[in-house]
């Protein structure tokens, strides 16, 4: 990539008052590598007022890095990309101002530790799919303002980068002003498209993969890779292993499956309406798409301060405010749920300590309630200051995948997951996010996430199993978590 480090301010254009990122997505979703980091919901709790402040929309990266499980590990190349990002950053603007962005699938952790893999990969997708994005639309929901930020990253010569950035900004504004429908694969003049055209998630019948054995569920058209009895038996097996001392907690998921019936952008519009979330997102990886309504942040970096927000502990919501408060109190007082959360807090403290300054790692919040559309969660916040010799990629390698979707100890929990879940997780329980020019970063954890690939929608849902887990209650919790996604799929 060989991008010079010499600072060169980005081109910044304030977008018109009343700018709609939803309308912009309508015009850009057909472009290769379309990525919408979408804060569609801001929690109403006072202590969560900063969550969900920004949204970012970009597409058509100038460079791509795609890796599958049978490829060599891409982590070293990602580190090189990170170190070569120019230090061009305007602190008065939202934090993603162009840079590296995209997907780390759950199995990317297998390149970091010998954790094993589930035996079936019947609907495969790229394990890592990243782009170097030279422009972004950044929205500050609190300030009700939006900007187009262009870096000109396709140009290695600093003196020429501003000219390229201006031209790219002109091209994006032209796209935004075009009436719908508008279709083209790339808008860099004289260049081939940066990547494959995004599919709708619906493939011709002869190209559709054949999923491994599925079981019917209470919903017509929705199947699972576990029967109810099988899932409960796996929960009981994990409880037995925990009692034998193998681990303290293990996350177990079932994969729900539905045939795709409409385009991925159309489904995402429905998903963000039925189940809005502060860490939601849409990503087109070419022949697959990731559609997420995640409530959980994985890692955020601002001014070298790394923050993680593990979620553990879930209870439903009702239409009655008094009943909701009673349920929240029940969750706060649950010994099982608090223990589950604190175990992951300890795990994340340990992960952060591998790359952060001594004595800088601390718990800012412990087991606080956050309310979402259909569930309430216990959320904690842990932070630390990155050491001078560590990059955001070092941080990702130290912490990936997030402890809230593995269990503790992490390595043993991941080995248990690989042995008891029949299918690869793919994007689910991985991360979607960015590393910006200037070093800011933000990644979510891909829970409440649909993967569209091979003509199917994959809808995995899971939860943390501890020694106190009741198999029937754990199964019921997965269906509570699936409700918002199933409403989008079935409506």
C-alpha cells in the first residue's frame, strides 16, 4: 500500500440540513463493499447517552483484503495496512474518516489460537473481508449533522492526494443526487470495479448450497441445526463439563435458517425497523451480506484509550413499563446472570492487559441495565490505555473474538463450541467495524445478525451457559433474542 505518513487534511464537505442516511443507502447499496455502520437506536438510559451517536456509510473500497479459512492467516497483512494508514484526522468530526473497515468472522480466531473448528461449513463465506475506504459519509445524530469526508487514499503521493480526494468527493455527491433507481458497479473513472457486484442474497436454484441436516421449529419456513431436545442436551453437556472443571462458562448457539425471499438491502431496511440497535450494520462482501442489529460493542479506541462493553445477562421486555422495571430488577438481582457477566469482565480485563499500560485497565461500569426493543441486558464497561508499541490490530488480536460470545477461559470455551456446535459460525459472533486514519477504531460484536448467502438467511442465536444454567430456560432465551430478526424475516 505504501501510503505516506505525512499529514494531509481530508477533504470535508458539510451535507445539507435534513440529509437522510437511509436515502443515501438506497443510492449506494448496489456498490461493491457497501458498508453501513448504523446506529439506529440510542439506549434511553442516562449512562448510555454516548452510545449510538454516530453512523457511517461508505462503499467501493480502493483496495480489498479477503481471506478464507484455507488461506494463510491475513493478520500480518492487516497489521501492515494499519501501520501504513496516514495520520490524517480532524478531531472536530466523527471518528471514522476513511481507512480500513469490514468484517472479521468468528473463525478468524482460529488463526490466532489452536481452538479447532466445527465439522460442517455448508454455507461458506469469507472469514475476513476488509476494504481500504477512501471516503465516508459521517452522521452525528446528537448534533443532527452530516459530512462527506474524502481522503484520496488511492494516491500514494501526498501532494496529489488532495486532488484525488476532491474528485472522489465530487463523484460521491453525484451519486447522492441521482434519482433512484441507479445502478453501476464502480464510479472511479477509467478503473475496473474494486470488487464483485453485490448479490441480493438470492441465488439461482442450481447454485444454492444444500444446508446440513435441519430441524423444523414452531415457525413455518424457519429451521434449526438443533432439535429442541438436542439443544437442551448440549446445554446439559456443557453444565457437566463445567462441573468437571473444564471451564466456567461456554456460549452455545443454534443456527436458524430461512430461504431468502427478497434482496439483502430490503431485508436490512426491515430489520432496522423491527429491531433497531446502537451497533447495527450492513456489509456487502460480494456474494454474501451481513445484516446486524447488534446491541453490543466489542472494542472502541479513542486517543489510545481502548474500551470494551461485554453483554451478559438477558431478560425479556413487555409493553407494561412497571412490569419492565420489575424484570430489570429481577435481572440485576440474578446471581447467575451477574456471575456470568463478571466472569466475562475478568476475561476482558485480562485480554486488555496484554496490550495496555500497566495499571490502566479498570472497570468503569459493572452489570448496568440497558433496554432494547425486545430484551434488557446487563452491560459492563472495561477500559485501558494502549501501550505506545501497540496498534489497534494488536488489540484486536489480543481480544478476538469477544469473550461474551465464547465463554471463559476463552481457549477452552472455543474448543467446546467447536466440538458441540455442528456448523461454522461465519460472521456471527465476529465483528464489523473500522480502523480510521488517525487511529480511532470501533468494532461491534455480531450478535442479532443475519447472514445472507447461497440463497439462505442464517440467523444464529445463543447464550452463555454456566453451572447454574437450566437447559429449557437457555433454549427459551435464544428464541427471545431471535424475535426481532424473525419479525423482519417473516413479515
